[in-house]
């Protein structure tokens, strides 16, 4: 499983700029996600990458929705 996690982190690292702390957090999250999964290295790597990209999209959506009211307030003040 370690090889799959390494593949996930290598691929994800090409997609997203991560600080060392963020990389360690992402590695821990994907490790926990994959620990009870079955399959070969390729399948595990695909599932792990899908998981991290899904987390990123969810975080991006939360940030976007959190910023919308601020933008609306700024528009009204103009």
C-alpha cells in the first residue's frame, strides 16, 4: 500500500502546490482513507487521488461560498 500512497502524493504534488505541513497532512489523510481498501497498487492510487481531489474541491467550494456574502456587501457599499 505504501507504493500506492507514494504514487498518490507524487501525482497530487504535481497538481497542487503544498507546503511540507500540508503534504504531511494529505499523506496522513490518504493513508487513513486507503488502509481498509482492497485492490492492487493502481486501483488504490486512483482511489486515493480521487479522494484528495474531492477534499480539495470541497474546501474550494466552502471558501467560495464563504466569500460570496463579503463580495455582496462590498457591492452594496459602492
